[in-house]
C-alpha cells in the first residue's frame, strides 16, 4: 500500500498548488506509515521533477509524451489509475483545481474508490475510521466524510494545507503508460493565454472590487494596488455581468472559488453568494463606506471609508514602504 499524488504542471513548471498537494500527500503517507510517489504528466525537466523530493515524494513517475503534453481529462485519469496500480497505491491525492475537479471523479470511478473533493484538512484515522473534512455548500459549511472503500481519492482545496518542505531526494523514473485511442477522442491542440496576469485560483494575494467602484474606468487604482502587492484582481458578479471586468475575475458561488492568504474586498457588500467563493481566504480585509455592510461580519480587518480616499492612501503608503 502506498500514496500517489498527481502534480499539475503548466509550461513545464509545477504549480504551487501541486507542491501543496505533495506536502499534504506526504503527511498522509507518514500517517499511514508508507511512502509517497508523485506522478507528473507532460514535458517537465529533470531539475523541476527533483523539486518534488523537497516536499516529500520519494519517487517521481515522469510521463513525458507529446500526446499528453496538454491536459486531456480522460487520458490523464487513465494514466493516474495505471500509475496507482503500478505503485500499489490505495490513496490518490490531487489538487481540487480546475483540472483536478474533472480528474478526481474519473479516477475514483476507475479505481472503485470513495472520493472526497474539496478536502481542507488531513484525514483522521481514529477508531479505524478514515474521515476527511471538506468544504460543503460552496464553502458555507464543512462536511466530515467517512471513506469506507479500500481505495480512496482525495482532492485538496488549494491553499487549505500550505506547502511544507521535508528534506529528501526523489528518484525519477520514466513511466510509459498505455494510452488508448478512446482516451484521446477530445484533445487540446493549443493553449492561448488571454492574459499574462497572475492566475486567480493560484494567487496568494487577491485585490477584489465591486459595484461600489461605480464605473469601469475607476479600476486603475485597483490594478495599481494589485501590481504593488503582486496580487491578482477579482470582482463581484454584477461587475463582470455589466462588462466592467472580464468574467474570469468573477468570484463567488457562480464564479471561481478561491482561498488566498489575503483577500482585499473593496466596495463589495458581502452578499452570501459572493462570500461562498471567498470566505475560506486566510485573511480578509474589507474596505466599504457602509459600516453595516455584511462583509464586515467576516472581515479580519475592516476600514469604514470611501474607496476613492482609502485606496489611493494605501497605494501611497505601499510606494513609500517599497521606496
Ligand atoms: C443565484 C445567485 C448567484 C450569485 N452569484 C454571485 C457570485 O458568484 N458572486 C457575486 O459576487 N455575487 C453573486 N450574486 C449576486 C449577489 O447576490 C450580490 O448581488 C452581489 O455580490 C453584489 O455585488 P456588489 O457587492 O459588488 O454590489 P452591491 O451589492 O451594489 O454593493 C456595493 C457595495 O459597495 C459599497 N460602496 C459604495 N460606494 C462605495 C465607496 N465609494 N467606497 C467604498 N464602498 C462603497 C456599498 O456600501 C455596498 O456595500 C449572485 C446572486 C444570485 C441570486
């Protein structure tokens, strides 16, 4: 028995959420008294593969194939399952990212495994049971799920566990899976990035703004603040519905769910549908001119004030600090 973790890459580099999944899987492997194997699919260089050892993988299966260069849900799921069989892994860990959300159920079905998606803590194994705490109802509640199956699949919510280094070297092994034509009926030929900005789901810092900003031309100060902090930008639903900002920035129940280390909400009321996508952020800072705005109830820090006065002052202070 062992633990297998699938580590996502983009352009030959592992994502931070991938290192986090390895750290989490290593803690599970330690708890089970077994070892951790990581699997990488796509063209990743040896130095990058070795990085996985730093987070606890003792072996890395490297699948380097032009056919599998870009993410293909069905084929990647088959490769992960083949690797699990090869490694005799009974626990498979992935990140609950955009692609992880598609992969985890497919892997679980193929392995006849119980699945926990959106895990936020390490499994508890008291009394011989295997339970995992996960987000439920778009982050409005937690559910503790017991997995009773022999095989288990866990998809970890990004930023829920953090990365943890555990000194060690990984051996790299080339792995050539049997890819069936039926797994490649829909393939990604090319990926064209719409923006070079920090990707929202991976961002550790997020500056977000809502209808309180009044008009799209007022986003200059939001972008400036985000640039100074090295943060991604986000927005509320009405803002993207109005076309003030792209839909890719819309966070909440019907948008992207994020859990960055810092979420700064500017001119956003804090409606329950918005909170559903951001309430698991580690630290929430709210800037709103209405002291009764619901967002203040979940804020770690709140500034009651006009965004058009507060944000320029923050920018000034950050520039002075950086200077
Ligand atoms: C089924 C459903 C799904 C939904 N999904 C989502 C979702 O995924 N994401 C989402 O965001 N919403 C979602 N909504 C909409 C949600 O209910 C709210 O209507 C929306 O979040 C409000 O956006 P807002 O806070 O930007 O705007 P408003 O509610 O208009 O709030 C603007 C805020 O800005 C403050 N403000 C105004 N001027 C200033 C100023 N000068 N300085 C500082 N503060 C100022 C105001 O006090 C107010 O609190 C959904 C709704 C439904 C019904």
